[in-house]
C-alpha cells in the first residue's frame, strides 16, 4: 500500500473499532481476512469518489472532450465544459457516462461514437438532441448496427449490460434519451431543474439529492443504481450542490447484500440505512463510499479483488 493509503487504512480501522465498542459488533468482519478486505475496498472507493475533485485541479487538453480522439474521457470532458460555462453540455455528458458506462474491453467506444454523431459540427450535443430528437432516433436506426459491430471491442458497462442501442424499442437508447430530455424539459436548463428541486427543500444538499432521485424515476431504464451514480457525480463535480442522504438500499442488490453481511441478521432496508448512517458517523467517508465498497466487498468478502468496471 502507498503511504497515504496506509494512513487511510489505519484511520478506518480505528473507526471500525470505535463503532464496535460503542454501537455493537459487526459480524461480517469478525475475522481478519474479511475486515482487511473491506478496508481495502473502502480505500478503493475513497479514491474513486475523490477522482472527480482531483480532475478539477488539473489542466486538461481540449482532446478529452473530442469524441473523435482516443483520449476522450467523459468526466474530464464534463470538467472542461463546466470550466467554459457550458453546464448543460457538461451535465449531458454525465448522463451519457452513466447510460453507456465504461465497457471492460471497449472502454468508452459506444459513448464516443454516439456522441460524435456525423463529426464536428454534427455532434449529438445537448442543443442538437433537444432540437432534433426524431432525427437522432433515425440516426441511431441507421448507425446502431455499425456501433454494435463485433469485430471491435465495445458494449455497455457492467452496470448497464442489459441496455440496448435500439432506436425503436421502448427500452432502447433512443427512448431513454427522449425520456431524459423530457425530464429536463427544455427550454428549462439542467441548472433550472436542479435549483427548483433545491429551493423546494430549503437548499438542503441531502434533501435535494433525495428530491431529484425521486423525480428522476421519469427517466426510462434509470433504476436505483443509475440515478444514484448520476446524481452523486453531479455533486462530486459541483454541478449541483447535492450529496447522497443514504445508500438507497431498498431497491439495491449488491450494496444491500453487503450491508446485511456486515451487520448480520435479517434486517430491513430501512434498518440497514440507519445503521450505515451510524457507521458513517464514525468512518466519515460518505454514503457513496459505503454503498460502493459494500457492493464490491460482498462478492468475495475474504479475498480482495479490485473493481474493474
């Protein structure tokens, strides 16, 4: 481990010990192997959550926002666009980042090729999508087969592996994009929507997250994980001043299984949420780190395997 990671490891280990002394044992990490593995997964999650903030401190090449370039990277592109004041475009890229995900072998190819459209000046940027939804559907109908070609690595990310490029099916990419545009409601901007939700809850960052998560149910194929990832990323990029108020375990699988394993017993999602909040009062890592690390830890509790997408 790197020196900085050793410091994090030791701090989290002490915090887990304090929790167990004051609030009860954690059966899932009673043995050293499970405890060690969970701590390593938490460190990985801390780095993933901090990554967007780190990007915001660095100089970025224009090429990170060029979908024709192999250096294209959607989150770096969103940071660059945000710096330029292009908030709608930055947020649109965050949506595409979540919808397509990063394929383990093909990387961002699906996202790049859809976003690239027919080249410079004819990208499927936010302004183009909102004004030409029917044209986008037709474009996807004509190009979907080529994008899905099998002779080159590609595909959706692991969390989105059941999604489709189809232009006409109710669960296809065109329908998903159309529902997202409808949720934003142009000419209303992304910031207009976020501010409306925040104003309605007194600008509270956690209640704002909750409110937006609820309203985002209107976006097709964006279930609990996609909504959580999208909104959490907006918060990390400072596009919207929101933070997860809980782990949203009710409709979760991996994170809920991880929480059940950690705390032991047959507990309800609501009880697990309360226990996670108590645990985080000691760990101070935030709900996204807990949600992410528990999901990855429960797969092999005694054997550390880095998450690769």
